């Protein structure tokens, strides 16, 4: 990961920024986590539905996010698990 606040990745659609979404992959120049794109896609959302949800993001960017997951599932799955654990901790706190 880059340490100077710049994006780390040669991917045209995906980047990791220190301090943004825990440093995990997002759609480049957004704060939309690849984790969320993957989870919504798994739940049945189409590319078009996702593009309508995020009007500043193109279908190509969303497909790029899914392609990134296909190539780097461990990195995204790690973020999914981290997010799930944080959610459980928040809900179980007194």
C-alpha cells in the first residue's frame, strides 16, 4: 500500500488509499468498497442496478470491481470478514 496518501494499484478501476475504508480496495477515486460491490452482486443486484445506485460510477467501473475480486479474492474477502466482525462487535456491545 502506498504511504503518501496516493492510490496503490495499477488497476484502472480499483485503488487502495490509506485512511479510506480501512485501506481496503475501493472503486478508484471513490469511497465505494469493492467489498460492498461484491456483496450486493452476490445478493442478486445487476450491474445496471448498481450503476443506478451510484450515479457517479459507470458500469465499466463496477465490472472492473468484480473483475478485481475475481483476481484478488483474498484481499476482498479479508475486508468482508473484517467488516462482519466489526458489525458483530458493535451489535454485541452493551
